[in-house]
C-alpha cells in the first residue's frame, strides 16, 4: 500500500504539468513502469528505451481515445 501511495502522489504531482503535445497525462502505470525496470536492473533496458516506450504508449493511448470518441460520435449521429 505504501508503494501505491508513493506512485499515486508522484502521478498527482506529474499531472499538474501539462503533458507534451500528442500525449495523454501520466498514469500510475506510466510512473510505475520505469521504477520497476530500474529496481530490477535489467541490463538490456536502457533509460532511453524506457522513455521512448513511455512516449510511444502514451501517444498510442491518445490516438485510441480520439478514435473511440470519434466512433461513439458517429454512432450517435446515425441513431
């Protein structure tokens, strides 16, 4: 529970900062992933890879959100 509280507070602080263009705001999972990778010390995972993976995932989530809203809007207009 203490670890989740830490992640929740860290995420809440990060959400005060506007996300970069084309990205969703940080989530608890987006904050957790780098911490776990650093704690496990997997040599094959670099910091650059972690940041690139996070950016790619947040960008894809934003695209999925827009597509979902668009599909729901079209569905409402057809009814």
